[in-house]
C-alpha cells in the first residue's frame, strides 16, 4: 500500500521560511516522478516543483511563480521529498500536496500572513 504523508506546514509571516517534508512508503521515489502541487482557495491545483526519476537525471522543474525561492530535495535513502520555501508571500497560502507518480498525500496547510 502506497502512502505519502506531508508535514511541516503552518503559519508564517511574509518573508519567512518553511520546510515541507513528505514521507513515503510503498513506493521508491528515486524511480518516480515526484514533487509538490498546491491549491489555494477557489483556485485549481497547480504544480510547484517536481524532480524526475534518477534514470532521467533527477532533473528539477519549478513553476514560474517560485522565482528561485523554493528548493525541492529528494532523499533516495530515506525515500522522502522535501520542499524548502524561503521568502514566502501572501499568495503562497495554499494546501500543499506531495505526489509521486499517481499517488498523493493528504496535504498540509501553509498560511502566509502578518
């Protein structure tokens, strides 16, 4: 059974940082297309960042709105994927979902507010 469990969300002030983590079981993230989506209230779910499988060079991809503020990191030994988010903005407020291939976590809330 595949499970993805996110953690690390919370309330942060504009300009602050958060590190999201996604623990997985039943799937090998190193051979999977893995990353993060987010969904803000009233908006569609959108890709934030992803990392390709090792066989494709572990290439990373970021949404334009990331603007070099976020970094995705996959740990092949721990089978986890993290998202370091710096210089957070109000518009980053959303539920952040970890995915690996066709599997999804339950999401973690990120709220950026002063």
